[in-house]
């Protein structure tokens, strides 16, 4: 399985989503509300994330981050021992403007 992290900002709030590519070529997205969405392929999952206003975190440079209201030095994908614990870390208040 391969994971990639995606972000969307709404006002001063950053939302994370985890895209997980499965061995069979299917994919699933865990969103910041704790919902697990299944897709027939990674491409379909990526398209759905893009349609929802998410961008892949690995593709964000410092200039893009600042436009979204944060610095790359301040933000990193969440980590937790379980998906249940992870969901609580997937919505982040950005506080004041970067």
C-alpha cells in the first residue's frame, strides 16, 4: 500500500485527506471527517480529491503554502497509531496569517 497526503484550506482551517493505493489497484480516501471512500483506481480517487478542492501535499512549495495561509515549516501530515486517532489530527486551525 502506498499513501499520499492531500490538503484543502477553508478560511483559516486546513483539512487533510489520506489517499491510499491498494495492491489490487483500487484506492481509498480517509477524509478529515473520518469517512473512508473507496474508489476503483488511484486516478479516480485523485480526480475526486481535486474536484473537492484538495491538492497533493508533496506538490506544494513554500509559495503555494503561503498563499494558502501557512508555511511548510509549520505543517506536516498527521501521524497516529490508528485511523480513529488520526481523524482527530486531520483538521488544523491555522491561527494567524503566515
